[in-house]
C-alpha cells in the first residue's frame, strides 16, 4: 500500500501537470486569437459585391478613388455606386422630392466606404440578409465627416430615420410606408449625431475628432488613415493576457505552493 506521503506527492504532481497544461493551452489559444484579430485589419465584408480579399484597383470610379491602393471593391462596383440606385435603393423616395446633389454626394461617398473599405473587420457582425452575410456595427465616424454630411442633407426630405429597417420594399425598390410622413432631415433626425447613427441602423458611431475615428473623405494619395484606426480597435479588444505571460502569473504561485507543501 502507498504511504500517505506517496499519495500526497502523486496528488501534487497531478495538480502541477494540470496547471501547466491549462496555462499552456490558454497562451496558445490567446496567440491564435491575436492572429485572427490582426487579419481583420485588412479584410472584406462578406457581401454580394465585395471581393474575397482586398487588393489594389486601378479603375475605381470618381469618389471611390481614395481606396485604389487597397480595396474590397472592383471598378465595376464603383460605377454602379455612382448610378443612384445600387441594390435598388431609391434616394428620391419622397414623392415630388429629389435629393439634392450635395446630399447625394455624401451618400455616394458613404457607399464607396461600404463597398471598398478593407478596415471594418474589427466591427463586423454576422447577419442573414439577401445582399450580405456580414455588416459593420458602431464604426467610429469622425464628427467632422458626420457634421458635413448632415449639413449637406438637412433640408432634404425623407420619411423614416432608419433606412435599413423601415422602408417597404416593392419589386426590389424601397418605398415610404403609407403611415409615414415625409419631412426634412432636420425634423426627422434633429442633429448630425442622431442622423449618422440611425440612418443605417447604427452602422456608424458619432465620434469626436479628438478620439480614434474613421474618415469617409480622405486623400488616398496620402494613404488610408483608417488602417491605423482598425489597428487601434484590435489593440483595444485584446486583453493584457494576449501579449504577456499573464497565465503564468497564476500558474507559478500555485506551483510554488504545491512544491513547498
């Protein structure tokens, strides 16, 4: 029969083995998680018109040009983005009201961002929609870009504050619901923050320029500033354990305790 001392030794050895295994597993899984998250800095939405992987495009159209060096869209997609009815969406959904050219220009720029940006991976959410399997949620949009967008559209007309959910779709085109009323953007949204956050069902998060935020408008020849914002988001989402030996800080004291038992 084993002595009490022998049983105690075997127990300590077993516990040490389990703790070491758990610490090693945690470290490895953390490294895998980091690798996956880093890939999100340069990735494309799973959507009908998006490329599988981002890359350079030398034929992007007009307002989509800033993404030419690294893009999730093709030249053909950007031509359609400027056509005014991509995905069957009608910006002139209020009867006898045509969206102003200055307002439409901002919506086209927003659509270029959606189709072309390779930097929204950290904010990606899985969805079950006809035109896409993923969407981005609460991407921080710089206040100046949002303010300019709202100011350009404040005197234009719409019938709902949520363009993703609240339209009635007939024959592939959006229509105002019978119970809705067309009013100015100023009346519907009140301010730029509400507008940017609600119009596309919280795709955007109004963010002060003093904080890390995305730009819709930028000079692509000077680089894409949104790459650094995506990297910042990845760093924020990773716990301190990911980049350190923090799991061992729990394992080693336990080892010492059992070894000195």
